[in-house]
């Protein structure tokens, strides 16, 4: 009989688990700087991720830029760490512009690429584009603002910069920023009138030239006025001549005389008072001459003549009048009209105001920059100096620079407030009076000035702010200046007030100009 036998067979189950191992890819992530101009030499730092640029020592064997089949190899390279390498490049002047791949090869990672990681730009050569002012006279010293494009005027804060033009030189230069430079220029007294190339040199840009950028103007010796401009037969007097562009050579080389047809009255002596025109933009000078008018001199108008060894013969036509005693009107007659003039002069006794503006209404003077007419608001002066007034000197209004705060710190100017023409033909011993409320920085940061002119082109300095301390008025200042040397007997006289932001990056904010109660006084 068969038996049923059972067998137990163990069953084994094999479970296989799949493991996925992820390897981090080595990549280049950035390059600094990431651009350059054609012809530029530079150092770059390249950063990688999971790279092995340094394994005890540098593993980097090559660094280069690639664009299609073109390559630019680094002149030198080194590893800073596993993830940082540096290289020096000299970009060829003729290199193609646009995007370039950055490539690094090391012995462990192979060749890594940062696609379009570097850009080569077109080379823009530094150039001079403007100079202001761009004209001067022989013998003049002036401050100019030079503007450039793609320049590096801030190199060594401008101290490594030289400025010159043919027959001229710079006595100093300092940078405002990379594209603006201030320089003091001196024009020789023997400079030939015409256009000159302006040149600037520094250690970064080399020598840049603005062709025909500066003009030396022709000098025309001129007699503007004589004070007093009349005398009586038999009178001895000293007259003051206000001239322009006449070199007196300390007075030793000049002769003065009056002429009327064949009649001549020669001065007994001529003495130079000053010759400051040869170092200023106005080029004005003054001379004092002593005359003895003969008793039998013909009455009437005479030409004033000056002879200078340097400038030759200069004439002011009908510049002087000889009168008969008692002929107060100068019309060649002695009559009742002269008695009226005598009475007026006796009653006057002192100079009288013949022109006065209280600014009750806008007189329509010419303005530029931040000059404006209206009522000041007492603003500005929060950081430096004092605020503006809250009204004018005798009413509400003033002419001022920014009536609502401080002047802008933007390099520019000079900006002027210029009067309408004023008739001074009937007056001598003319004085300028005005009320001032001024808060301002000083040169070489900000400049201020007051000037007069008889033609609106050539200006004579009355006052300038060339001080070593700021002006900080906290109340109205009543000022008076003698302008008789320019204004006496003139039919057209202009007065202007100005400010200039010479260096906007270093100037400090002040509340600026406020002008009121402008008067001209004189004796009729």
C-alpha cells in the first residue's frame, strides 16, 4: 500500500530595489567684468559651480573667449579656489563686437563653457566736445569748464591732467566728474588773434584735442569815458579816463590831449591809475591826466586823444567840452537858462537818485538760470547759511535765485539778471545802490558778481565774490558802488548781477541772491 508523502519546499523571494545616483554637472556661472571695449586690457574673475579649478595646485590649463571660429586667449590665468579663476586679457582693437563664449579647461573637469557670457563693445575714443567760455582776449586769465565724452577726467582727481592751447597754458586743473574739467587758462599778452586747438592730457585718455575749440579775440583799444567831461576856459583840472585794451606800461608811455580842428590842449601829465584790464575779462583800465584849459580856448566840443607806445593813437570823438564861464548848459551862450542850472545845482548839493526801482511790479529785466521775480518765501538755508527773506526791502517782491529754496548744485553758468538800458547821459559821479540778501558758497565752487556795461557786450566788474569764506547775509545789506568811470555821461548803461556754479559736485547748497531797491544816483 502506497503512502502519501508530503514535502515542504521553501520558496525564496528576491526583491530588487533600483538605486538612482545623480552626478552634479560642472558649470561656469559668471564672469566679472562681463564686457570690454575693442583694444582694452583687463582682468576678469570667472566663477564656477562644482568645479575643481584647484586641487592642491591649479588644474586650469586654458582660458579663452570664442565667437564662431575666432578666439581670444588669455595672456595669463590662475586659480583662486576650486570655484574661482582669474585671467588677464588684451582685447584686440579689431576684435568682432557682440557676444563671446567664455571657455575654461582644467585637467579634471575638461572644457567648460559660459555661452554668450562676455560682450565686446565698439571702442569709443575719449574726446573733447566743448569749452565754456570759448573766447578770451590777449593777456586775459579766466576759468573755463571743459566737457568731454568717454573721458576720465576724474583720474587722480584731475591732478594728473594738463590743459593747453597754442601760445596759452593752464595754471591748474581739477575734475568735476569724468566728463567735466575746470581749468585756469592764461592767454599771453602777445597772443595772435584767431582760433586755437585746445588739448587735454591725462594718464588714462592720453592727449585729446578740440580742433579750433578756443578763440583769441582781436583787441581794439578804446576810450569809453572821461570824468569830468567838461571844463571852463582858464580852469585847471584832473580828468580820469576809462579805457579798454590800452596797455599803459605803468603810465610812462602815454600822452593825452584835446583837439578841435587845429586847436590842441595837451595834458601836463598822465598817470596810470591801474592796468588791471590785462588780467580780467573786462580788460578795463584807468588813467589820470592833468589839463590846464587856456583862457582863450575855443568853446565847444573837443576830441579826446590818447597815444600809447603799444597801442598807438586812440580817439574819443567829442568826448570833452570847453565852456565859457557862466555857460552852465554848455550851449555856447550865457543866458537865463544857465541861471536856472546854477539854482538847481545849488539846491541839489549832493548826488540825486535819477533811476529807482522798488520792484512793486516786474520791470522786465532779462533773467537766466534760476533768477526769478516775485515774493521770496523765507526758504532755503536749512543746511548752510541763512534762509531767503520773506519779502522785499520796501515791498513784497525781489529778484532772486530760486525764491523757494537753495540754488541747484548743477555745474553751469554764469547766470545773469540784467537790467534794461539806463540813460546816464545827463549825470556824472554816478553811483549804483542796491539792497542785497545773499547766501552763497565761494570760489572755486560758486562765484558771484556785479557788473556794468555801456554796450551789453563788454562788462566792467563792480564787485565779485572771490572770497575765501561764504557770504551769509541774515538781513538786508545796503550797498553802494562808484560806477562813474563807466557810466558818467553815457546814454546807455546796463547793470547785471550774476552767479555761477563752478563745481556742482563739491559746492554746498545756500539760498542764493535776493536783490531789491536798485538805484542810480548822480550829479546833473
